[in-house]
C-alpha cells in the first residue's frame, strides 16, 4: 500500500486490522505523538518491556491493560499503535517482529506524506 501511494489513513486502518489479527488482540488503534513514560512497549527487536523487564509473551501473552507499538521513521517517533491484549493469548517473537515491520510501513507512509505536504 505504501509503494502504491495509498493515503496514510488507509495504511493505518489496514495495519490496525492486520495487527489485530496477527497478535489476536481485542483492540488496536493508532495514536499520534510520543507515549508517556512507564508504558508497556514493544521494542524494535520485538521484545516487550513491562515494568522495566522483558515480558515472556510466548508463555504469558501480552501484558494488560495496554501495550504500545511505536511507529518510527528516520529514527523519530511519529506515534504508536495501542494494543489491548486478549488475556492469556500467547504471542511468538516472530509475530512481534512482523508487528514491528507493519508499524515500520506505517512510519514510511506517514513520513512520505509529510515530505509531499
């Protein structure tokens, strides 16, 4: 979609749907801007950090109530997907890597639109 020049809003909507299905979360929404401190976050390597510690997603699933999946472009945070986990639903590290890649595509779409505007 990014390569075809689709609108950033359409890329975000498609990514949100894809993330919801991939990670089996209850909800997924995009929020612009940088998250506040002490949020549960997905790192660029696919690890999830909760309370300053790496969380065992493959056995415990994503921690609740929310997990931030940052959207970056050029090393700059543009926003994040807020994931509302399904309790006890395990997520593989590979799934998280794919989720980070999807967020990266959204970052590319947002950055491209910013350069055009």
